[in-house]
């Protein structure tokens, strides 16, 4: 008896562990991965050399067919529908999937969304959950519908967010969680024993695509809120302040628990743990810093070469909210639902 044919649609390295599982002994016994859809090659880095993304490189290394449509045009959709897979698995693809495309695979078009839905629907669930100070997030196994991340959910895999986790560490945890989720859900899906349950729309929250402007910090906020935002925005867009006429990036932070009488944004000094800054409530401890052209360094190492004097005042800038109870305007929405 032939195995169901599956395709994967995605463009981000977070999906590599689940892809490895799909072509490994257990996954390959369940389905046959026949093709990968991913974003076109893009200019990367300072040199802006056009490069394939990690998903494409992974697929080519394994002899898989790769599709890279710039847009899911009517011609692309017609070709897909004419010879549809039995199952489509999606994670961080970056294209809007239309109804005919979604409905083509008889076993379903299933998305791995990097939050515990219905919370943090949208384009930046990993960064936003960390920036919001959450202590838990996860991955949801859901059917795709045309409404933004609103499809019914069959299963979730939770992961903790530790106080000094950045978005990068949380992404690595979620990549592993995808494998656990797929290993548990896929056999049940193929056996017709996986139930998809509608989300509680009243409990939904929404995040948006991040921009460079989100690097701003308002030191009138609490130290805890600022630390969470700094950690959530690492590695991009990376929270920053102006210092000596250049951008000084903060890569890791926490709240020290001290009280501060000085004006928000005032540097109180530094110690072995980091740079201490007064905020609207408490003291912010910056543990990693980076200046233009340099590497992100532990604060003690950075400050040995580039000391920041006590009494320095970092100028505050307004912080645009990252979370809303309604979808963000279209201009702030992601380029795709999947």
C-alpha cells in the first residue's frame, strides 16, 4: 500500500528539525515527502549576494523537487491543484494561500503556528511572546483557513520561556517542539482520529510584522517590561539607543529588582553583571551590547573597550505596541497567512 504523498511549504530554518523527522525512519514510514515550496532566492547580508534559503538547500541536498514561486498565481495554483499532494504541511511560508490551494490536499493543509493559539495570531509570535513577558509559548497544529491564523487546532506543544531567553533561544525550543507535535499528531491524522477544535475567538490576541522602528526603547516603562522587549527583539530588529552619535544595541537584559531615584534612561554604573540603567520602575541590567561593525558582546567585555560613563542619559523613544486584541491594519500585517 502506497504512502500518502506530502509536500512542505516553508521558508525558515525553524522547520529543519521537523523536515529531518519527516524523511527519517519514522516519518518516512508514514508519508512520502515529494516536494518543497519555499520563497525565491533573495539578496542576503552586506554584500547582498543572492542566496538560497536553508529550506531550499536542505531539499536539494535530499534530491527533492523545489518550487519557488514569487507569487501563488492562478497558473501556479492550477498546476498544484492538477496534481495535488495528499497532505500539505506549512510553517513560515510567507505567501497567502487561497481557498482552492488550501482545499487541494484531501488530508488537509496543516500549519505549525509558533504560539499557543488563539494567543499571538500573526507574523511575529515568537518575538512578541518573549517581548510581552510571557513565561510559556508553544506550537499549534492547525488547519489553515483564509482568516489570519484562525483555523481549528488539533494539538499544541508548550515550551517554557526562561527569564534570560531571547527570541533566538525560544525559536530553537519551538523547532524541537514541532517534532514532538508532528510525531504525536501525524499518525492520528492519517488514521482519521485527529479532532480539530475551533479556537475561542474572544481569547485571541494579534501580533504584527516587526520593523526597524521597533528597536526604540522608552525608559519610562518598567525595567521588567524593557528587559522582556529587549530579549524578544534579539536577534532582529535588536533594541537600541543612540550613544556617541551611533546606534548601541542591547542584546540581553533583565530587571535587577533595585529601586532607582534617577531619571529614566540614566546610566547608574556597571558591574560584572552588566550596565545598570534607571527606568520608570526599577533598574534595567543590560547583559549584552553591540556597536556598529562589532559583535554582540557580554557587557563586561564590551565595557572594557568602550566604557559607558555613569550619568550618561539615554534618550527615550516611543515604543509602538506589539500586541493587539484585533488584527493590525493591512499595512502592518504579514505577507502571508502561512
